[in-house]
C-alpha cells in the first residue's frame, strides 16, 4: 500500500485502520475496508488473521500489533494479552483523549492521521494522562458504535472542541500508574497482580469508596475525580496484600455503629460478590 502510517507502541488495531483510512482519503474506516475488501468486523473482534492482514497493509510488525490489540471473547468479556477486562471496565467505542497529546500529535485537524489512540485511554479507571497530568476528555457519543471506533475520523470531527477545551488539571495517581503498567504488559507477582485486571481495578475503587465514605455508600453520584481518589485509597491497601486488606477490614469493622453486616454489604458492592 503506497500510503501508510507509523504504528504507535500503544496503538490497537482499530486505531491503526482508522488512521490508514484517513491517510487514503476515505470518509470512514468502514468505507475504506469496503473498498479494499477487508473485514472490519473481524478486526473489531480482534481476529488474529485480520490483525496480520492489517499489519501487512500498514507495513508494521504483526506481533507488536496483536500484543496491544483487544480481543472480544463474548459475554461482555475482553482480552488484552493475558489480561481480562469487561465492557464495563474497558470502553472501545466511547472515546476519551488527552487534549494535550492530541494537539501535540496532530497540530491540526488535517493531520488527524498522525494521532494514535492509546489503548490505555480505553480503560475506565485510567482517568488522567501521566505525561500532562490532566483529566482525559470524553468526546461526544456517536449514534452507532461503529462510528465510535473510528478514532481518526472522530478527531477530525471534534477537532475544534478539542482545540478550544482547556485541559482540567488532574494528577496521575499511583493507582492509575499501576493499571497503566498492567495494560502495557508489566505484570508483577504481588498479590494484587494475581487478580484479573478488571477485578483489581474495580475492587480498589469500591473498597476505597467504602474506606472513605463508609459501608452505606452508594455507587452512583460520584465524579470522575472522586473515583480516582477512591481508587487510590483502595490501592494503598490492596498493594500491601491480602493480610493488609484483612487488617483494614477489621479496622473498619471496629468503628462505632458498624457490625458484621458490613462485610456482606462490602462484598455485595465488590467484584467478588
């Protein structure tokens, strides 16, 4: 293919095909795939054959592309290498971006093909950019999911919104840094690392909520900034291991007016329930 784009280390296949489409002047990824006889839906599913075909078109390493691309396992389950996530913890067609990264990568709407979507931006519990320490910005939702996957086209469409929006300062927490490392493949052997990624992320947030606000806290009604704080609070305990978690639960149980029903309430809100 005469016109290609450089594959970014954190870029999944759906972003790469979107940038290729823009590079070739196509109106959308679906139009581009239709023109070249490529199965867009197979790529969305994360089929290895489709990823290898895309790698040949783009002139990039198929293994590198596969390592950072998401596979749909069905029943709301998703896989990234050996990490398991769900459609509740990883949003593929609802786009969030760091406006500073976008502006630096592209420079203008006409250069949207230069902007790779980082796979880390798709994880719900990663809410800020570690480079610019600002909150990730959600783009307006599309009427259909297929349009939401078309990243480069969405950047062109909403360029003025991105350009005029002042980034909200938000420090990248230690919890988000941990999730970022898990997403890019840096999984350790600590107790928390034995948990599936979706379990670890949600458990830290929910436990942090209970730790900060008490056992009667509801899951609804909290801002993204508050969820980032809850995640950090829970992570401070979870990273120390199961014994530290048990000790913190015992400490919370000792609060005046709290009885053992607290444990049942906590587990009902957590991914273990």
